[in-house]
């Protein structure tokens, strides 16, 4: 299912919905006229129409009626009502993509006509700057062609992988919540720099750029993080002195336990 001749309805134009609009256009995956946006806050849609030249619809139903692919970018507590609302105009020829955290594919499938293809995805807020990390899972009726369409959408504003649905809560704990872990580490490193006398803006820049560079090293070299860590850690040097403190403080185990806690909470919400 190539996106070139498909109309995409984006229901919900908050952070993720607007990121999808911008990403699809920046990647030239679709033309502006192929995107139809709706939101309960009309001013958000109007701003995107003005900025990007996309289309808007008078209602979710009208957007879904015109679309080949419907992206549900609404909060989890709204998903039931929105799916029920559009179900009357959905057919098995349309692909439904939901990014509602914790809402199983089966719950969405049960509200739609039989054999409607559904894909559930978990992107993250880094999509706002085109550096998102997303994972998606297919429902019972979603084919490889549907998965390819979802992949093209999510890679327009970051990177994406396909997983089994039962793993999506683990994805939520790592990449969905992960930006917050990274921000905490950047903030702490910045505080350390300020304590040592660096101006706040310089300390924050150096911490953030270092995290960005370290991530690129992992992704682009393909080396294990432990190998890359050893490349920085000279005998009796400053890095090993710092790492000893971090190990003594339990930083590694705290991150592992944080992921486990996030998974547990995601399971409770599902």
C-alpha cells in the first residue's frame, strides 16, 4: 500500500498528529492535499491548514469517509467514542492506525466492521523534531502491505520497527517514556556542570549534544554500548572515576527498574 495515491485522515492534531502532518510532507511521502485533519479544537486544525496547506473536514466522520488510511491520534480515554463515531463509514478497504497507549487492537477491531485492518503503534514525542522512535503491531486483518504503509508513515518523522502486540508495553517503557529518562540525565549533567562553574546554557548544551552524539555512535557504528564505553574509559582516568560513582549509586539498576515499573503500569492501564 504505497502512500502516493492514498488519502490520510489524521484525527487529533496535538503533538503527535501535527508531527505526522509535518513529517509526511517534509519526507515528501504525500502531497498536502492528501492529508485531511480534524480536532475538537478547531483552531489547531486551522493553524495547520494555514501553515501546511493540508485539508480539513467538518467532522471525524467526514474525514474518515474520504480517507484510505485513518490515523487515530487521540488520547486513550477518547478512543472508544471516536472509533464508534466513525465505524459507520469504515470499510475493510480502509486501514486504521491507532497510537492510543494501552488500547488493545482487539478492542478497536470489535467496534469496527468485520475484517477491518487495524495497526496499533507507539511513537514518542521526539517525532516533533523528526527524530521519533516508533514501534507498531498488526491486528488480525492487517497485511504486510498495511504494515509497509504504517512503516512509511512513522519513518517520515523518525525510525520505526514492527513488533508483536504483546511487546508494545515494553516499547512504551523504553522509547515511549524514554525521552523523560534522557531529559532527567541531561538535567543532572547540566547541574553538575553548573556546580563546577559552567554557565547553565553551556552546561545544558554540552550535556544534550553529548547524549545526541553518544546515541549516534550506538546507532551508526553498530557497536555494543559497553564497547563504546570502554573506548572512553582510560586506565586510572576521569571517566572510570565517574563510572565507579554511578555504579555505587545504582544508576544502571535504577534505569532497569524504571523500565520494569513503566511496563507494570502500562499493563495495569491496558
